[in-house]
C-alpha cells in the first residue's frame, strides 16, 4: 500500500469518511480519537502525514501539534489541521502551531486527496 496517514479526529463519522476517501486513493490510515492518542500513534507509526482535528477532548489539535513539532522523532511529519471554523487569523495560528495547511469541515471529498497529494 501507499503512504501511511494518521487521522486524529474525535468524531467517528468524520474519521470514517476521511479513512474511506484515503483508502480509496491507496493510503494506509491509522486512527486516533484525541490529541494524546495521536501523539502516541505518531511516535509509534511515523506516518508520512497527520490530519488532525483542532477541537477534541483530552487534548486539542494545537497542543498536540506543538508537542509533535518539538519532538525530534516526529517534528518532520507534515500536518494538516482539520477545523469546523476557519476564521480570520486561524491559518496563522495553525501554521504557528506547526501545521503545514488546513482543511475545513464539512470535508470536501474532492479537495482532501488533492491536499494530501501536495504533502506526500
């Protein structure tokens, strides 16, 4: 199979949608339900890309991204923020936290593979 992608998203429906789309395009998907789980799985699997929700229980995406970017083992992994609200200044905040890009919810299933291809 192609490259490994870690999807960190607390909503099971969104996780399934993203996984189905990425599987269709030949990517292997590892799933996490929150930022803390995402960090552990990123260290364990060394994915090529992480797609991470911003608002999650236990640990939010911004906190998790900063931890991953400060860890020598995971700092090179490309990350895309997943957000249900993209307001003015959000993109800067995501980039500052270590994300390379972001995609808004509801997820555009045509835009997602294009964005992923850009970073893998």
